[in-house]
């Protein structure tokens, strides 16, 4: 009897695998990719607790425990790195997260299909511009000597501004350029969510005398909320992951006090200075904070909205 009880789940599992074999084959390359390039390399995180040097064995390097973590916590840059990372990520989230939602809502109200497709296509284009090209465009437009913006300011009788070299302008430029580059592409998922809303709800609302604003408020926005909440949870789970590529292209020693974040410090100290164990320790600390944020935000969301990633 017990043997039959044990075998029954395995038979059900095998039956489900056989039934969904084509879907499993379809998803297999993705699983293999993440297993090879994301899960297998995770064993290398142990160098955060070792004194690792290039050419040494990861497993047999000298064990130093929490040495590199303590060194990072005692660093004179620790406070600046943490605050810059949270400020830059937080401001980016506050200002950039609502823009794709607003854009999708407005675009959904456009009834002329040809115009709607043109606007969508134009909004996607900045996403395909590489960061190097985008920062180069910004540097040319904002150049204090011959940039378009500063030439315009001169004609107004104002002094030119070194936008790329002044700390006060770094965060607005970083956030603004990020919004411009990503809002159209990020709106795709919200446009897809809008198509799943039952059209009969809009028909019933019109019969009841609702105008377009009331339809948006009571049907469209609530229909987007589950998608928006899940994406917000993911965004908060990546709060500490500020992309260092764009910052490195934009910043200079003059803007270190507002632009230097954990990822750029890891790049300079861990990669350029070949202190791989220190860089791994800081990166692991960063990942732990992100993991805690993800678990916490998901739990809060599940408690108050009944929506979560799991």
C-alpha cells in the first residue's frame, strides 16, 4: 500500500512531463543557459572569504573569513557609496517607474491605429541606442564650448554650464537620459496588460454614462495594477544594482561625491586594482541586500494587496 502511495506522485509527474514535453523542450535552452552562466559560477563567490590571487585555486586559496567585508565596512568611502547607491536608485525608481505606465495609458486612448503604431515605434528607438553612443550624444549636446544647449544659453546672455562636469547636474542627467531611453520599451508589457482587459467592461461603463477619464480610473488603471505591482517588486529587489557602465561613461573625479556607487567602486577596486576577493565580498554584500529587499517587499505586497511573485 505504501509503495503505491509513493509511486503515485511519480507516475503523475511522469504523465505531466510526457504531456508537456514540447513545452519543456522549448524552455530547455533558457534553463540550460541560466544553469551554466548563472548557477554554476556561484561557487566562485567563496573567494569573498578567501585571499584569492589570479592563478591560484579558488578552492585551495587561504581562508580569511570576513576580512574583506570588515575592510569594506571600515572604508572611508562606505557611507558615500551606500548613500549614492540608494539615492541614485531611489530617484531613478521614483521618476522613471511611473512614466511607462502613464505613456501606456495615454497611448491606449489614441484611437487612430496608424498614429498609435508610429508613436510606439518612435518611442522604442532610444532603447536600441548603445550607452556609449547615448553618452556621446549627451556630451556633444551639453559641451560647454560648442554644445547646442550652451550655444542657446549664450544667445540668451547666460554663461555656459559644464553639465557633465558639475556634481549638481549628474543625477538629473543620469535619470533623465534613462527615462528617455527606456520608457517606450518598458511600456510594452503595460500595453500587453491592457489588451487582457475585458472590452465588455468598457461597454458596460459607457452604458452607465462613464466618460473616458472615468473608464481609465475605474477599469484601465485597476487592470494594470497587478502587472505594475509585480514589476515594482522586481525593481525594488534590484534597488542596489545601479548599472556601472553608464556611470563610468558619465562620471569624472569631479563628480565622484555624487556619482560613485557600489558597482563602480567594485569595478575600480576589484577589477582595475586586481583585488578580486575584495570585489567579490562587496558584490556579495550588494546581492544580499537586494535579496532581503526582494523578500521583504514581496511579503508586504502579499499582505496588503494579495499580489506577489510567489
